[in-house]
């Protein structure tokens, strides 16, 4: 756990480097690359073990790729096949995968249009909340998430040329080749464009009412929506539907509460600063709030595609406080809360497997 807490603290300290913060950000991205590229792949959860077995026994080299009946999506299969062609060792795949993941994360940070110090604060929040799970365990959806984040952030608050407007759809299709759940963003991305035209206050009220409604009454309505999605997407999406008699854990009220509190704080602070993507972020955060209030597997997946709105909202909520002691107190509270979240994640995810971090070479 010490490695994780140490890296999180280093990222957080970068927020206070007024000079050379861009270089500090690049340095931390390099640290994160080494952190995931050199970790022991045998110390993972169920998904990590499945991906190792897939590379070892199922995936062919590129010369035989056309004969392969893909277990996973074509993009993820090709990435594995490329790595196996270079060298038949899972560590080769891990190196290539880690480079792509961190490169995409760097592009996402650039696309946020935040100041370099704010990018470091965003990176800290993401590292504590979800980074190690996505980068070491949920490998397929991690790439899809990063590509959808790029697609979401390519949406401007202002007029876009038609050619640039198509980029988000290309990114969504590529994301789909890594995780099939990404395809639903072809419906949700145009919705973001429409929702930007709604007054911010009305949007927050509508979002809150819809979210609370799903929390209280959604169990009967949502399965029908998922069934409709299965009709559109095919039977392979049926795994996201809750079967009759299946016991589903309730939505975590702490996680929902954290998301909703920062969502409201962002709305209250939205007029206190200039930011070219403030309305887009509010809409994306609204989708995250709604998806996070629906207790179905598919919406749990979709939530992660829109959490970038919540992460940016957390960063920008500092403007609700006046500069000086109040803002520094906010940052201190933010640091403590998210370090607790990181520690809790390490203790609970995959029964605490990731606490025992080991560097390469492995035993």
C-alpha cells in the first residue's frame, strides 16, 4: 500500500509547483507508466488472471490471426496478437499495453484544457478513485474508457466544424473494438450535444429528479430499457441484464454521495471562473450521476465512460472557495478524503490482492 500512497502524494504535491508544472506532469506520467508496466501480473484479480490465460493459450500470432475465432473484441485481440508476435511473453504485452494506456491518459489530460496544476489535481483524483483497477485489472474497458473520454472532451461548448465533429464517433467505434459496452455511446454522445442547450440550473434539477427517481423506483423500469438495448445490440449484451432471482448488491451510498456532492459544488461554482468546457463537463457529469443511480450492470459500465465529468467537477469545485485559507482547506480535505478512498479500494478490490505490489522481475 505504501507505493500507492506515495505516488498519490507525489501527484498531489505537483499541484503546488507553480513553475515547471508541465514537466512535473510528464514526470508523473512516466512514473505511472513504470508503475503499471513493471507490476507483477500474477498479483491480480479474476479479470487479470483471465487475460493472462487468454494471452498464453488462446491468442495466435499475427500470421495466424485470420484463422482465429475471437474470444474478446477485435481491437484487444489484435493488441495481444501483436505482442505475441514480437515476443511470446505476457510481459511484452504488458509493456505495450501500459505505453498505450498512459499515452491515451496523457492525451485526455491535454484535451481537458485545464491548467497544468489542475491536470495534476485531476490525475490525483483519478489515481485514488479508479486508476489501478482500470490499468491493472479491467484492461479492455480501460482503453475503451480513455477513448470515450477523448471523444467526450472533443465536444466543444461552442461551434464545431463538421469534420472535427466526426472525431468522437470514430473514437467510439475504436473503443468498441476493445469493449462492446462502448457502442452505447453512439447514442449518448449526440445526447450531450442536445443537453448543452438546456439552462444549467434546469439541467441540474432534471438530473437530480431523474437520478432520485431511479434510485427509488427504477427496479421495474430499467430491465425493460436493458432488454431494448439487447434487441439493438444482440444477445451478447444479455450478460448485462439481471436475471430473475439474482441478488444484486445495492448502490453504494457513499460513492453515490461523493459524486452527487461534487456535482452540486461544481454547479454552484460554475460562474466563478472561465473554462471553455464548463457546460460540456456539467452535461457529462449529469450523465454520470444518472448512470450511477441505476442498479444494472450495463449502467455501471456506462458510468465509467462519464466519470471524467465528475473528476473535472472535483477539480473545479475549488472555485467555490475564496483563494487563500478556504481553498487550501478544501485541498487538504480533498487530499485526506481521496487517500482514504485509495486505501479502502486497495483493501477491498480483489480481496486486497493489489496491496502486495511487486516490481519486475517477478518471483
